[in-house]
C-alpha cells in the first residue's frame, strides 16, 4: 500500500496524522471497554497472543489425548471402578495422567476428561444422555471462547464510521481556515481525509483479519474436546478401547491427523510407562 502510494507521487509523511489516530483509536478502545466485561477484555488480549503465536493443538497434542483416553478406557475395562476413580479424583498424582503432561497442563481439558469418565464410572447415564450433555457443554464452551472474536468484530465494523467522525472534525478545523491560502487549506483537508483512510484500513486490513485468526485458533483449540467426546461415546456404545480410539482419531482434520501406527505406538508407550509406574 505504501509502495503504491509513493509510486503515485504521494508523500508518506502526509499519512502520519497522530491526532487522527488518537481520535479513532481512543473511541474504538472506549467502545471495546464499554461493550465488554473485564474478563472478556483480558481474554481478548490472551486470544490475540494465541492467534499471533499460532497456539493450536499439534500432532503431539492429539497423540497425547488419544494415549490418555486409551489408558483410561483400558483401566475401566480391566480393573475395578474404584481403582480407576483414584486417577480421576486426583489426576495430578495419577501415573496415567502424568505420562501425558501435554494433557495435564491444560486444566480445562483435564477437567473435561475427568468429569465424563466419572460419569462412565457411575454407570447410570445412558449414551444419548451423555452425548446431549457433552453437546451442551461444547456449545457453551465455544460461545465463551469466541467472545474475543465477537468483541473485535463489533469494533471492526464501527471503525469506518469512526474514521468519518475524525474526518468531519478535521473538515470543521479546515473550515476555520477558509481564509487561508489554497496550499494551507488543501493540507488541512487532506489531513482530515486521512481519518477516513485510517478507519477503513484498520477495519478491513487489521482488525477483521485478526478477529478471523482468533476465531480459527479458538475453534482448533476446541477440536480436541470433540476427540474426547467421540472416543468416550464409542466406548459407551460397546466399542473396544482401540476401536473407540479410532472414532476419536477420525475427528481430527486430515492435515493434523496422526496415522493408526502413530496412535498405536503412543498407546503402547503410555501403557508400558503406566505399568512401570505401578510396578515401582
């Protein structure tokens, strides 16, 4: 953009109108703070960092959650339920959970797994009831995680109008110098029009792409919960742990999806580590 402007003979210094930035940025920040609770304001800062850093689950994260689920389901199938409950009640001291630190460091994901495995241990809930409960929680979770996206989108949609506000104020200033020479008056009008440019550019070239990046990042973070859901539901419907794991693996998008051999290696490693821990 700047290169094209300079190629047309424009001077980049003309674009630097700090008080236009102050007017537009100040109003936009005020809109953002007024429209959102402080928790959302803080979460938006966190979401921006995650989007810029690309903080989304990687292949190793998917392998870790699949390995953890396999070991838990294997325990459920082969041991008394009260023995499995010890892992769920205190995951930070569980040898199974400690074999998968990638999962354990995500407290929200750990709680999600523990809550629904506990329901499996109780044994009174039917699969369709658990599925309905999971769906409701996932919808709530998605709505919460996308609050930063929605809040930034509102500000982005307002920015072109805020640019017009700044431009109008600049025109009002220019009209006060109507008796000045055309060169001075033209400079003041040009400076006023920069406000419109700033509003439109910031909206469509900065905030809208950033909000979309946040949305994609948060949706990818939520995908790992779908894996847990599909795996546990398959097990509740009678599938063996290894087959239930395949239901979860298929919920991963193709570019990040580990192969069956990778999943098998991860579950074997996790199983051997758990056995060694118990023997110790």
